[in-house]
C-alpha cells in the first residue's frame, strides 16, 4: 500500500494494519494501560469490545511482530462512529504509526458507510489533539470536568468531529 509507506517517517520500521480479533484482547489491554488513562481496560472487557459487532477494530504491527504495537476501537451507530480509544506503544511513538493506524481505520469506517466520526480527547493531550487535527478532525464542543484523573483532579474533554467524504 503506497499511501501507507508515504505516511511512514524515514527510519521507522515497516508496519502493517489489520482488524483485531479476541485473541488480541490481552495485548489491547496491555497497550491501553500504556495510554496513561485513569481507568485501565481489563482483558475481559477488551474481548467483549472486540467481539461486539458494533465495534470496529484496527491494530498496527511493526516489522514482523505478530502482536500489535497499537490499536484503535470505534463504536458504530447508523452512519456515525465514535472512536473509543487509540494507543500506540510507548516504544513506538513518534514513528508515524498513530497517523497510519487512524488513516487505515477511517478508511475502514468510510467503507462501512460511516459519514461522521466523533471522539473525545482530554484537554491538554497535545499529541492526540495534534494527531486528530492533522487528519481533519475539528473541535465541536467541550465538557467541563469530564475526566477524573488519577491524582484526584478533573480535566475537560474536547469533543471533535470529522465528516468523511
Ligand atoms: C496519541 C498517540 C496515539 C499518537 O501516536 P504516535 O504514533 O506517536 O503519533 P504519530 O507519530 O503518528 O504522529 C502523528 C502526529 O501527531 C502529533 N503528535 C504525536 N506525538 C506528539 C507529541 N509528543 N507532541 C506533539 N504532537 C505530537 C503530531 O502532529 C504528529 O505529526 P508530525 O510528527 O508530523 O508532527 C500516542 O501518543 C499515544 O498512544 N498516546 C497515549 C494514548 C492517548 O493519549 N490516546 C488518545 C486518547 S484520546
């Protein structure tokens, strides 16, 4: 896939993307724990999400590694989808993999008839916000004090939307 190679940063390991099945539930849980979220996902929860027919999954695999080094999960409803979570393993960040993974995922959503994609990102999560903006997402709202943080404080959520052609 030429468009995938063009998105890869020079020096980054070659990567492939593909849908995930329940065999990857514990990898998804481990990656989610690397996301720095206040509440981690457990393997059983990940398996239930992956098995849910309304949930669309994609993983990204670096080199010949059979296990994903990143994942994204969205939930579909009619012609809309909400991105539930996206994480790239710490060791592979800033290699261009997050953009490749989300690009592939948005393609998959578009092929499934999705026209509008929403997500919520913690205010101040600059890497994620920049990544979403670079793919065309725009802020459409804010929810004050939406996230409970592990230190007991609260952070606002920025709601973003992308209209797929
Ligand atoms: C957000 C995340 C998925 C990005 O993945 P990544 O593979 O490192 O991102 P990429 O290398 O593809 O970078 C794509 C763009 O994102 C932005 N970006 C990524 N990391 C960044 C950083 N540390 N600071 C600022 N911008 C950053 C940049 O715009 C970058 O484009 P550029 O390299 O041309 O400047 C990753 O940082 C992550 O897993 N974070 C923890 C989990 C998380 O916060 N998920 C989002 C929850 S809503």
